[in-house]
């Protein structure tokens, strides 16, 4: 198992990976002193940097997901939510073919081990309200604002930075 850290606008992010790919991406309080990132995780770090600079909307790093078959189905479906869009737990349940699976979808969403890359932050309540996020609701709100087309235009308008 290898570990790398990334300094994001939302605080430090820890990336863990094994031989098969990334096993977790999570927000942490701090980065251990004298830690050096392994070269094997440089692509993951680079892609997170591109995401936070507005240059990347999809990730292409290998993932090594644990979890139940149902959780993996939910996490796969989360990866199909386009950048800048949101879905409800019911939307995901319907895509999986069972409108009664909303709570199970919510539980699987909450156990997503790979924040940002598997965009569980794009899932909201049916009423449009933000619901739980392991990194904290303030981070979920920030990520959704960051990804909104209107905000993207404000953040990355070349005329504004000239």
C-alpha cells in the first residue's frame, strides 16, 4: 500500500493505492511531516491538480474498489454523473432498476471510499437539499459550486484574469 497527499483548496487529501489501483481518496486534517509522495501516485496527484484548476472534468486513474456488488454498482453509476450536474438518490435507484432502493443507494453513496474521483458529492436529496457527505457538507457545497457551469465561467474566465 502506498500513500500520497495533495494540498487541495478544501484541505489535505490522502490518496491510498495498492497494486491494482487507488483504494481510497479522503480528506484529512494534516499531512505527516517529511512525507514524500511515491512516484507511482504522481498521475493521481496530477489529475487532482488539474481538477482543482478547472482543467479536468473526468478522471482516468485505475481504481481498486472493495465493497459489495451493490455498492460497486452504485459507485459505477456515480461515475457516470457528468461534471457540473447533480442526481438524486432516487435517480440513481431508478438507473439501477429499483425505485425502492433509494435508502440502499444512500448507504452505498455514504461508503464511497474514493472522494471526488467517484463523485458522490453530486448526489443530493430528492427535494434538492444537500445531504450527508463524509468530508463535511461545507465541502460538498463547495464542490457543487465549483463544478456549476455558472461558477466555472466566473472562476476560469480568461478576460477576468487578464
